[in-house]
């Protein structure tokens, strides 16, 4: 079941990324072609609605993931680890830099 859930999460994330790319390209292409803002508005509306629907779908699959986590505990599977067996990548190191230019 976990593999199916992860596959859906990954597919939605990929679709969201591609939809965002399309939504970014469309107005840029219109501007590059020197067309009026009214040209292609219906297509832009449809692409934007698609992105919004994918964002809602992502929220629903995240909710499903959380519900399955609760269900796992309810049926006594709290000690079961899920994943692909590979080690997690190391967390990136962050350096805190103090910006003294803002000091009074």
C-alpha cells in the first residue's frame, strides 16, 4: 500500500510542477508575441484552474497519507518502517550570516 501512496504523491507533485511551468510560459509567450492581454485568456484560465485542482488533489493525498498513518497505529503496525530502504540524504548545512548593515 505504501508504494501505491508514494507513487500517487510523486505523480501529483510532477503534475503540479509541469502545470506551474505551463502557467509561467503562457503569459511570457503572449508578451513575447506582443499580443493583447485578452488573447488566450480562456486558455490561461483553464491552465490556472488545472493548477488549482492539482493543488487540491495534493492536499487530499496528504490528508490520505496522514489518515493511513493513524490507521497503521490503530491496527498495531506502529513499529513498521516504510520506505525504499535507501539511506536518507544528509541535511544541507546552513550558515548563519549576520547582516550588520541593518544594525542601528
